[in-house]
C-alpha cells in the first residue's frame, strides 16, 4: 500500500486553497466592474416610440414637466336615481309619487339627484336644478373640500324645512353626512322659517361651535350672514343670499 507523505498533503491542500482564493477574487473583481459600469451609464431611461407624423405631448418632455395643481374643491358629483328602498308608495293620490318613511316628504318617482362625494362630507342636490333652493347656504372654508357650497332644496308641501348633520346616513336633500371621527352620529340640526335658518346642537361630546362659542344645550340659535360654524374638524361660513 502506497503511503502519502505529510508533505504531499500540505501541497494538495495548499493548491486547493489557492484555487478557491482565485475563484473568489475573480468573482469580486467581476462584481466591482459591473457596479462601476452601472454607475457610469446611470439609470435606464424610458424611451417612447414615436410614430411618423405624430406630435409628442408636452407632458412627455422632461423640461416642460410641471407638477399638477390640485383643485381646492375635491368633491365628486355623480348623478344617480334615488333608491326606492327608502320610500313607500303613497296611496289615494293620482300622481305616481313616493313618500319617505323618515320625513314624509313627497318626491316624484323619476327623481334624479346629484350625489356630492367630498373627502369630509356627502350630500344630495337636484341634478337638473328644477327644484328651487332655499335662501342661505353653507360654504366650506377649511379642509380638503374648501370652496364647496352646501345648498338646501325647497320641497313641495313642506311647511318646515329641517336639515340634519352627522356621521350617520340620512334622507336625500334633508341630511348632510359628515365623514369626520370628531363628529357625532347626530351632530346638529338646521331649521328654516320666516326669520331664516336656526342651528341647534345635538352633540354632547363635541358640541357645535358658532363664532368660537360652543352651543352646549339644544336651544336653536338664529344664524347671521358671515357666521363661522365648526362641526368637529369641519369649518363652514353661513352665507345668507
């Protein structure tokens, strides 16, 4: 049996170690070369194919690019037919009409409303503007929906016009839904009569604030032109016209 000397083992292991070190060194040098090439060429540029005779949009040119300005009014208006689930057919009437189960208001069956979806509030208004608006409205003065007007509709056969505000949902044209965590489910109520609009606080945890003064009880307060109204984080200005 042939014996392997200690010197031969040293030579073999040394050769393997040198070969492994060479492979690692070659891999390291290749990676550094690739990284240097990437830094030299920079990031890849997206090139759009241009068809002969077509004009290149200005937005596609980097030198003409400008950031898009957002509109101060971020509400989305969508025309929709009012859902009949909230109504019941009135009896003893020649007109085909619907009556709300919550307020008793009469609405024609072909009623189409414009659903205003803002970031902080939701409400309805007539899509065809055939219904007359009541005098006085609210203007959003702060927040993402700044500049949005909340107008109120005069409904037929309605002696008293009442508008409710809160985090919960409500009937079309008679409720404004406020999408703020600081607003109560039933937060406030506005009523219209011969003297104009009066505002009543309904929230115990976060009362309505008019001109920096909180309305602590449920006594109605007559609104004046220019009044500042705070409902949670929402700020309105009352406009009488």
